[in-house]
C-alpha cells in the first residue's frame, strides 16, 4: 500500500473542453481507478461508458415505489369501501378491481414518483452541504463552463505525486490537492 | 470510377456519384453562444437588481389576487349561495374555472415529459417556465372545487383520512378519482420541476456573492456537486419521472372528463370526452405558454435561446390540437344525430342555436377558426399577432368548458325544470383574482428561480458535442 495522508481528500484538475475531459476519463477508466469522478455543468453524453460506470439503480426504487403504490391503492379502496364501512352503491359488489382503478392507478404513479425522486437523492447521498470540493476555488466554475476530474484518496491506486503526474499526462490544468 | 476502391464490384456504382446531402437541422441556440453566456444569461435574471417593471407588475398582480381573497372571504362567511348556482345548474363557473386552469397546466407536462420521451430537444428552452406554469395553474384550479364543497373546513374529508364520523370517501365517484388525480398531478409535477432545478440552483449558489443568496440557493441545491456519478442517477430519475408523468397527465384530464362523462346528462355522457379533453387541455396550455413566454423573451432578450423555430413548433402544436378540438366538435354533432337519442340531439342543437348560442359561437370562432391562421408562416413570424391569437385561444377554451357545463345542465330532460345560469359578482371576483394569484406566483418564479434550464440548454448546445473539437 502507498503512504496516505488522512487529511487529503484527493487531487483535482480542470479541463476546458468536454472532448478533452471525455478522453481523459477513458484513460482514467483504463488505468483501473475506482473512486473518482468527473464534474460538469451538464450530463456529458456517453460519459457513463467512458467512465465505465454501471447503469443507475434508480429504476429499482421506482419499481419498488410503483408496486407499493398499487398495493396501497388496492388495500385503501378495499378497506374503506368494503371492509371497515361497507358502502352499498346500486347493489353492486363492495369491492372490485374495476371501479376504484383510477385511484389505484394514481397511487401507483404517485408512489413510483416518490421512489424515483427520493431514490435519486438517496443514491446521490444528497442533501450533503459540506464537502471538501466546495473549498476549492476553481470548483465553482464546474457548474458554469469548466470540467474537473477528481481522483479520490480512498482509491488503492492513489499516490499523491503519481496521481498528480497522471493527471498532468492527461492534459489537465490547475492540478490541486483537495484537503478534507 | 478510377478512384473507386477495389470492392466497387460489390456496391452499386450509383453510390459513388451521390453526394450525401447535409440535412439542415434547426439551430436551437443561435449565434453560437457559449456555455458561459447561457450561465450569465439565466443567472443574470436572478442576480440583477429587481427591475421596475417587475415591481409594478407584482403590485398589480397582488391587487388582482386580492379579488380572489375577497370573493372567497365573502363566500365562506355567507355560503355557496352567493355563487350563481341555482337548480338545475348546480355546476357553474366553479367547475368551468377548475377545468380551465387544470387544462392550462397540461402543456407544461406535455413539454417536460412527453416531448422529453420523444426526444424533442427544442423543449429545453421552454420546459422550466412551462412546468412552473403547470404547478401554479393547478393551484388556481384547486381553489374552485375546494371552496365548492361549501364548508371548506371539511374539505379534508375528500382525502382518505379517518374522521369522527367513521365514514370514508366513496371510490365509485369520479369526483373522488379527481381528488386523487389532481393531487397526484400536483405532487408529481412539483417533484419533477424541483428535481430538474437542483443542478441550476447549484450554479446560482456557486456564483453567489451575497451571504443570503448563497444560503438560500445552497439549501435548494442540496449540496449538488455535478459529478457524473450524480448526473447518471439524476438523468435516469428525470427520464423515469418523464415516463411517469406521461400516463399521469393523460389520466388527469381523462378523469376530469369523467366528472362529466360518467353522469347521465345529455351532452356529457359520451365516450369522446377523454381524448377530446386532453387535446383541448394541450391546446389551451400551449396558448398560455406562448402568452407568458413571448413577453419574457422580449424583456430578457432571450432571442438566441427561444428563437423562431421554438415559436413555430408551438404554433404548429396549437394548430394541430385546435384542429383536433374542432374535429371533436363535429364528431359530437354527428354522434348525437346518429345516436337516435332525442335528448342527445336536442342537447347539441340547443348548444349551437339555443339560449347559449352566443357562448357556443365564441368558442367555435376562437378555438377552431383563429388557430387556422397558424398555417401561414408570415403570421407565425409576427409575434404580436401570435400573442393575440393565443389570447383568443385562452378565451375560447374557457368558453368551451362553459358551454359543456352550463348548456347541458340548463336544458336537460324536463322542460319544466329548465333554467338559465348567470354568474354573480362573487363568481366574477373569484375567477378574475385567480389571474392575479397565478401572476404573483409566476413573477416570483421568474425573479428567484432559474427561468431556463441551464444544464439542459448546455446539453443541446453544439459545444457539448464531444466529437466537435
């Protein structure tokens, strides 16, 4: 293992063009890095593949939400109109899957949307208002028109000087050490 | 053919003579604007000192909104009898205004969700404002059924919450379906809108120079860092919410139309209502988007990001949906004639030539005739005219709901129980004020939130192309 300074979060470098950061990301991926990220003001098309990232897990939470919602809709209408206070309307069955279908449908969508919305924030570990990156002066520009690659210290490949040189070889500018 | 490679025998010779044509693609962002220009333009709206026009309009909007406040205060302290509702017309302006405002909202979801699934990149310039419009329009819509229940302090009985009577909502009623549809619609639209804004809040936060602005937008941005691992989840979530909003928006106006179609009143009890209502909703909503965006485009000089291509597209959608609505009016007449049902036949002849014929012909001229002007390029390029036509569409769509609601109730089966509905001053105050209420919210949105989605605009900019050096 390499010597690691616990107070270092990682090293960062900036790029000016999306094409440059894209090709640099491919090289970081090929070098076998695990804990690293590319910061940009918009999602760069195809960067997921260039970084070798797996597919997002948000759809699983959406499905979970949707199934929960559908079951909730079924139970809600059955319990309220058929079990707890059976309502006689036109001599029809107290509950059937047909008449409250709009309710079940809307509950499915509502809960699936909750699964998606909260799932996205949970998977992204947000809200998180304190992060070492926010102390970096050049980080602010990544939400405007600059791009940044961050190699994190917790990766087993991380070595301060080597990683700095690696970023330099990728064509990165303003190479900076991020402290916790 | 001398220059042809060896395998020329495998390919038809004609290919060597054909120069593949460059397909012209409409530019979404004119003048080759940079990422930084987009950031400056959109953040500039939030960062600049409050302009005078904004203060004036905001004051006027607050004043107009107070009419709704006054109308509702009088209604609650006196009773729903102060509205013009009399037997046999139990649904008057309240439901008309409700359907009108909900319909307006639909274009926002169409732009943000359906056009997203259809990969219509031009939506990015207008989707944020259109989504805001959706949310505020649904808030305006909600006022009417909420107060129409009479004793508004019992309105929570509409929701499946335990109450002291031990009675639950009755799920066979389309009105109860509506409660679920509209509240789900409001919630999901708000989540979708907010989630799309998080990265843009991050941009405003990163540029903030004052303490309060930094704090305000930091909270809203939730610590967004724009790492691609975050973007990947965000994009997936955005796509999924678009996929969820699409069946949702179609179901909302379908269920609104069920309020009418499930009853046995002549002129209401028809299967055409769901598609007809959805087309009408999109029609009116796009007219409202243009009504709002054309002045904003002029004030903030957004001509490079909302260009003629965007306006053309919206005009064409208005033309298409307006024609669908006109077709539906015709179909209604045909089916009434073909049904052999004398009440149904009477309902439609009465609409066109009866005591509300004036309203019917306002509806037809505004909804069917005026949008046909959008066939002409010259008219689509004349933005003042586009704005005026959109106002006509808004008026026409309000009258459509009025015609549907009132004519059928005023003259149904028994001539002995026919009536004539007119609104009272309380009705008029309440409805007039909702335009102020809507404007107050929309002006606050324009002033404090990112008006255009910066991240999405950057995504469709030619500068984002990684193959373009």
